[in-house]
């Protein structure tokens, strides 16, 4: 079950429980009908509200559940000067990439562009990594600890290992 479905199911069960209590309470019929209508409106608006939130980047200050993430791969980014830096990150162990937004910081934007240029010049196909994307666990502002970098080229296998693979076994 995805996080979206789990949250919506919890909200729906709570709303239905409250509506049941309101309907079973010794009230007039109009009050009971009002409770059922209000529950229907809550369920509908909650579903469409949650669905709309899925398409928006999550501010890093709200990413407390991911704060232990040590390193992530940057799949894409853009920024609005004076507003925010938008990141599309592939977190380790997660199947789907996620969108996040950092508060605007010109130093961070320059660091990101520098890492991109460096990755391209190293022939790494523009692969950029983000160290401590949500700040160090237990520390306040993630932006102060943000670090973009181009990973180094992986070391080639030792020549002895290559020679051993090429020799036929007797």
C-alpha cells in the first residue's frame, strides 16, 4: 500500500467513525443528514486534495522521515531565483524518484551548477550526487549542510583480475 493510500484510508476511517457517532447520537434527523453530507464532502475533498499534493515538490524542512539519508542521486533540477531550488532525487532503497524544494540560496544554486559542469567535464553524463540532502540527522536547517558534487570515476578493476579472467582454465 502506498503512503498516499494509507494516509487517505486513515482519514476516511476517522471521518466515517465520526459520522457514525453523529448519526447514532440522539439528534434530529436534519443534524444526522448534515453529518453524512459533511462526511461525504470531507472524503471527496480529502481525496482530491491529497492527489494534488502528489504533484508538488515537498519542502526539505518537512522531509523529517528522510533525514537519515546520507547520499542521493540528483536526476533533475530547476530553480526560480529568489523563490526556491527544485530537486528531483533518487533516494537509496526507494523505487520512485521524489521531488523536493529547497529555499532559495544563491550559494546552493551556484554549487549545483558547478557540480553539473564538473560532472559533464569528467564524462560522467552529468551525474550529480547530493551529500546529506536533508541535513545531518538531529541538526536544524538542511540548506546549511547541502552539498552537490560530481562523483569520481569508478576505479577500473585491477589488471591481475583481468588477466586471470582472460586465461583459459585447464
